C-alpha cells in the first residue's frame, strides 16, 4: 500500500511542497538497492537542523520512498551516483497517472524517474532530452543510452466513471473470485482498498464474479468511487493487528475496525514509520529465528536421546532373563554342541517346559552360556547409569520446551533480548549463542535503558576518546555533562528506530552521574548525534567540540530497571 498509486500521488504533493526550489547536495548508495538523495540544508532548513534526505528502495521485495531528517553516510562502502543531478535545483515532483512512478524534475531538463513496482524492474532512472537514459541505478550498463517511455497501463478512468464499462471489465472471467477480479479490473486499487470495497459492499471476496447480481456490481462500483474520493483527501494511518501485522492505509478501513490504529499527520510520516518499523520487525524476527531454529533442533535431539535410552532400559530389564537362559544352557550342556544357531531345551525353572534359545554357532556350548551371563552382568551394571542419563536428558528436554514456550511469547526485540539474558547460561552451555570472552566485549561501562537501548560509558580520558572516535556510530546519540569533566556517554541506536524520550533522559542521567556534578540535584547535559562531535588536533585526551547540541536538565542517576549490566 505504501507504493499504491494513490499513496504516491499524495506523497508527491507533500514532497513538492517540501523540496521544490531546493538544490541537491549529494546522491549516494551505501546499501544494496537503496538510494539516498540529500538536499542542501543551508538554503531550506533552519540553522542547526539536519539536512532532509529522500530514501528510496528499489529492492524487489520492499519498495519505498520517503523524506527523512538527516542522512548518515558511512565513511566506507558508500558510492556517489547521478553526478549530473548534484547541485541541480528540484523544480517539480509528480506521480505518473495511474502508475507507481514518481518523477523528480530538475533544472536543465533532467528527470529522475523512480519506478516502484515491487519487482525486479524497480529502478531509478535519470533521463534527459527525448527521455534517453543518462544513468540507471540498477542495470546501468544495459539501460544507459536507451530511450525510456512511460508505458500507459490497461486501466482507464472510464472504469470508475461508467458502471457498465466497470461491469464489463469486472466480469471478463466469470470463474474468478470477486476479490481477484476487482484487483485485475482496477489494478491501481491494491489489496487493501479492494478488500475494503467488498467489505463495505457486504460481498464475500471468494464469491465467483459470474454469480454477482446486477445490484451487487452497482454496490461495488458505488463504494469503489467513494473510497477513491476519500483517498484524494488522505488521512494516513497504520493498522496494527496482533504483535506483528501492520497495514498502511490512506483512509479509515471498516474491515479492520478492531485493530489498533496509529494516526500520522502526513503521508510521508506514515510511510517513514511503516518502513522503520518493518526494518525493526525484520531485525527482531531474524534475532528470534536465529535462536528458535537451533533451540528446536536441540529439543528434538534431547527427546531422541530420551527415546533411545528408554529403549535401552527396556533391554536392561532382561538381565534376569539372560541369567536364566545361561543357567538352562549349563543344565543341559551335554545337549549343546558347537555350530548350532538355535536349540530347544527344557526349562528346569518352569517344569521342564521346552523353550527356544538362540546360539552363536562359532562359540562352544560353554562360551554361549557365558555370553548370556555376560549380557546379564552388563544389563545390571548399565541400568543405573542409563537411568541417570535418561533423567538428565528428560530434564534438558523439559527445559528446552519451557524455553521454546517463553521464546514463542516474545513479540518485540526487547523481549528477545530479555530472553537471551534470562537464559544466557543455558544458551551458552548448549552453544546456541556465541560465548563472549571478556576481550570480545567493548571496554566500557554498559547499561540498558528504556526501549531496550544500550548505553556505553567511558571510564577514563583515553577510554572516552576510544568510545567516541572508534566505537560510536554517526547516528548514535552522544552525551556529556555540560561545564564539568566527566565520562563520554553514547546511546547506541540501531535499525533506524528513534529512542523514546525516557531513554534519552536516562542516558543523560548516566552522563550526569559519571561527572564531577554527581552530587548536584539538577545537571545540564548536552547531547547531539555522534557525527557532530569533533576532536581538534593536539587537544588532550577526552577533549572534544560539538555542534548542533541540545541540552536537557536531569538528576544524576543510574537506571533502576532493568538492572545495569556493567562490564568489568
């Protein structure tokens, strides 16, 4: 839905208002299939504000386009692209009619065409005179120099204007379910709006379209027009179902009325939230599945061990039977001779009832009897050991089952992190997570604050430099008590998800605590993104300068919950 035509139409209007007349500062890529267009902040943003950047993904599995504040370019592994656009002023932003394409038009007749098809054909093309491709983000070698023409899709606005034309397009294949037929007939609609149309029309989406009554078609057409009218004045929101399912929508959805709703002031804000949360969820799923699979395998192995040892224990219960067979052989030794594989002998312990006894033809009669006595001895001596080992395996299998239930109930990255902390000893013992030796751990004090974010704290002037200049990433938040000596403090960020305000206040409280103002009641703490922290040449260890700082007043304290995890 975030690349639906109506979404892109609304997004293009917002981007036009925000970016028209602004020059491009740089265009680069540092992740596969993702492009970042940074605009000149000196001309379009207040002093101290981060430069806006347009993030574009043409990954076949997940396309998006949204504006964000600030761009964190890596020092390594990033590549400049589209140099012809750098410095050019953006003149207009438009969405191609009834398609999933956005045009960014620049001075000099250059156009960046953003193709958001959610397929391998998704791309960003720079075209000039006569629509000739000057450069392509993907497949540049083959596309450069070719002419790109925006294709006109099979959809016609007449389908929306004339109910009879709509009826003809909807019922091309009478065997199709009405949901599939509606999506095929109105391809710009998308699954979410198609489902909403049928819900409002009170029609089962699986019903064959050939069975629709004339009144049904009329109802679908009427609700379809109303929904598209609503989409023209968007009220962006994200519907959350359960712990993971999130659905983006421009309008209110009746068929998701029982879901939690996240409302957003703009379409761009809603897309940005949706994308960042999707990345966060994917990271959470990867972390969870990275433990879940090995944990299930370990549980299955433990259960197989229990089953195998249970079978062996059944065999040990035959100790008395083995001893009895050996005694019967000795009592009838004159009847047995070498070379026999089986013999029927009277059981002297059961009224001489005849029983069959298996023999090893290579052994003498006495050796065969001794073989049964030996099996009897082994059965008796191994039984206690087997019972001990089976009990341990049963306990392990039960523990693993409990851990799997606990992990199955983890629905956030923070909960998975707590699970790994709670069961860290067991996971490491089973080698399900890597064992970190002290030398592998960052040499800083470490804490966990609200939202599950980590805070790293320097221990000395030299250690402060190491933390700030080597370990902190550009978008991490950097803290220091203002006007007093103290530790550098870094709030680690990952996945692009902003920390909650409480996490920022807790990190600031830690910075105040590890400063000369620890005993003060209210301490000013300066903070900014790490990329705005500089270390001038020749200054003493731990000395830095910072730009774009913000100040928060906090009480010096360490986070009470969860308990701090300080490295030695």
